C-alpha cells in the first residue's frame, strides 16, 4: 500500500487513513543514515548560499502530539547548518504581553529574516489546537482563526518566505511507549510531566482538532506534509528529504562580487 506525504488542498484529512509506521520506498534504518547524511550535507551548502543571497527565507513548521519527535527531528535535520543563519523558536504558553496582542503577533515577530532558515517547534497552530481542546477561547473566536492563518501564511509567502509544514504523525501506542521510556530513563525523566498524562486522556479531542487544522489550512501556498513518525529514523529521513528538495527548488545563488577583484593580491 502506498501513502501520500502531501494531500491535495480541499481534501478532508482523516488521521486514521494515515499509517504512522508507513515507509516510503525501500529505505531501512541502516540505509537511512547515509541518505540523511547526504541530505544534511547538501542542505548545509544550500543554506549557506541562501544566507549569502539574502533575498528569501525558509520556515520549517513542526507540529505533532507530545513525543512525536519535534526536538529529535531538529537535532538531526539541522546538523551542521550555521547557527548564524538558523533560528529555532519553541512556542509554549503565551506570556501576559503576548496575550495582550492578537494570536499571530508573537508568531509574526519570530518569522525568519531574509537569508535565514527558521524552525518553529510548535507554532501558530497551537491557537486552533490547545485553545480548542481546552476551551480557552470561545468557538466563535477559534473558528475564524483558520482563515486568518491561511491569510497570514499567504502574506509570508508573498514576502519571499517558503513555508514547509510538517505534521509528525505518531500513534497512541507509540506515544505510550515513549512516555514510559522517559519515566524509565533517569536522564530523560526531566522531560516528563504529570500533565502529559492528562493531555493523553484528550487524545481523541486532539485528533479531531488536528484533522480540522490539517484540512482547513492545507493550501497551495503552504501545504501540509504528513510525516509517519512511529519510526524515528523514517521521520528524520522524510523531513530531511523534504527540506533538501525545497532548498533545491529555491536554488539560491551567491551574489555577484565587486568588480575588479580578480587581480588583487593581499600583501
């Protein structure tokens, strides 16, 4: 059975139809190491060119349930890319200052500047996920946010930002194993919170909220990529491939150098 990573805009997305253990092609855990290394090396060079060109930007958005692997994906996929041209922004509970602005205010000011790659660890989609599941704002408010998100993303694209949205799709059983692994490992126990168990009880509610966000905000200018994430190596391979392909399409070029430099000899 084959499974699409991207879905045509306008298609209703039902997560039950996407296997979180799906592997595209004949990749294996062993072969993925070489392919990921190849992608990261090529992306490193393209990112350097993007920085030198200083005309466009890339925004990688990572969303997923707890334990889906946002941190692990970042560590693997961004290996070796110059920190000067790469910013990672984690979006947690908004501050009192941020709450005094519209929900996109803190997002917009974190968008990568020209020449840079930005990574959102969670994102503006929290404002149609957590707020919906926990009834933090009225339905009449969060219902309007899907269109505002689409308009916001169109604004970024029109300004030269390539948006790569990845939903890290993990199963209920795999989440249980990963949460238990955090508890069992003294060096990872710090990542565990009792609140994780309360959120896990809301699994079905979150699945519905994600299906709405994935369906209503899957656009031509900023499509979603459905990343099977039960196998960590396959998740990392898929995201590294997607990032590399987008950078290849951008084909950033070094800017022209100042005229008359060919004969200069530095003494």
